[in-house]
C-alpha cells in the first residue's frame, strides 16, 4: 500500500492500430485507471471519499457499433466522490447517499502521423469537455429472502466548456446552449425466481432542462432520388423520456450463464448532444475449462437525438468469441462480430455522421496485465 490511510489501485493498457493502406490512420490506444479510496483512519466511518482518474480509448459515437470501429479516440475523466456508506434507517432498510464531481476532457486521436490537410468534418472525430455535479440517493429494503426493492433519486448538472456539437444545419452550438439539469427518479427491485435464476428490473423518468437558447434548426437534405427536402425544427428546452431496464439471468451450470435483457435510457453523445437509446439483448457464456471460455450474444438497438425514438436509427448486432488464458496475466481471444445499421428519417440521421452500413469483423487479441497492482 502507498499508505495505510488509502486503498489504491492502478492499471494501464496500450495498443496500436496499423493499417496496410491508410497509414495516416495508424494510431496508439491508451487505457489507464488510477483510483484511491479512503480508509477509516483517514475518513471516519460511515463517510467515504474516492478519487479516480481514467483515460479510455473508444469510439464514443452512438452511431458506431462497439467492437466494430477501428478509429479510436481518447477521453479522460477525473472524479471525486464523497458519500456515506449504506445506513440502516429502519429494519431491513438502508439509505445510500453520494455526491460526485467529475470532469470529462476529449483528448482526440493519438495518431502517429498528422496530416496537414483539413479533414472532412463528416469524418473528423468529435468530442466535448464538461463538468458534472451529481447527487444520488437510494433507499433499499429487503422484503424477504427472495425479494429486494429500492427507490432511487439522481440529479446532476452538466456544464460544457467545449463541444464539437453542431446544429442540424452545421452551425456550431455554443457551449452554454448544451448546459443542462438532469433529474432521474426510479423504482427498482430484484427477485430470486429459483435456485439458478434471478430477475431484476427498474423503471423511472428522465427529465432534462436545457439552460441555453434552443434556436430553430434548418436542414436541406438530398434524397436518394435526387429531390431536395427542407426540414425545420424548433427544439424544446425541456425534454423527458421513460427509462427502464430489466434482465433475467439463468445459470444452468457453475461457470455458465444466459441473460435476456432490455433497457431504455437517456444519455450524452460524444459531442454533447442528448440521446435516447433502447436495446434488447440475449447473451450466453460458459467456462468450458479452467482456462478456456466461450461466449455469444445478439443485440437489437435504437437511438435518436432528443427525447423520442420516432424515426430512430436501428442496429442489429451479433458476436461469438473464445478466450484462452495462457497464464494468470496473459489471455488470447478469437472472435467474430457482425453489425448492420439502418438510419432513421432524414432529420434524425443528419445528427450522425454514419448512415446505413454493414460490417463483418474477425478479431484476434492478446491481452496482458500485471498481478498485485491493487493495494
């Protein structure tokens, strides 16, 4: 341990993406994690403090299927969490309360070669920098040995200091126009169906109040038949949408699982826009031997800018993979994934650089790590 007053952990992973024909896209990927949690000798119970810093390599655009994108950009998130450990407020009932301050910075692409020519803005990686102040509270009750229920509240305020988001007509959005207050109340619960199966669900509402001026947006779209359509939209400064998540987990044998899930939520796209997303998934995995495991999954998802899924973009995905642990710190993975995307109506598709596409990808990876980093 660095000090008995802190529980610390750290991790780092570096990679390289090399292209045989487009060497200007060759790049490095970097993923790091550093976290320190207070121990009772520093912060007395029941209080807790945690500080974290993470760099992630990802293609954060909602219009790109995870696991299929070769273009990766970097994001750094630093956070401070102050909270109270779950406290009993009555028999079988606990209250959990936390405050979190985080800062996200878009770092761009770690390219080996910088092209001096101006890049087509439709394909340029985009991002946003913002602060988030969040307060979360959760009241949980154990009803019986099978059922647990919870009432959750979350409120956060996002302040944008930089954004690559643009109006539907391509005019950059002022950072202050994206500042927003988000509120999310919800009810949740979990139920043990049988010895080897468990179900959980939550449902609530997402409310968003934009602080800036939501100006009218105009777009001229060239249709496939050569005709032109002009679209006008007056965005609302207040948006709301239903969110839910539900899953049924079945464990047929030790080391294997089958999960059927569905969820809908509101979130923030990589460039700062508010998104509504919905997905349905079926996943299965099994540990065949101690060092060898296999997995497969199917997913259908929809996403759209704003608070409605009317005319949303749709995506179908499937994946199979096998993973072999060569040693405690080294693993080899081989797999295949497929994705097909069908964009929504012209007005919604204009927010996303990617339209209709279909991808087939075979991948092989070698992952290494260190033992004993955490303390």
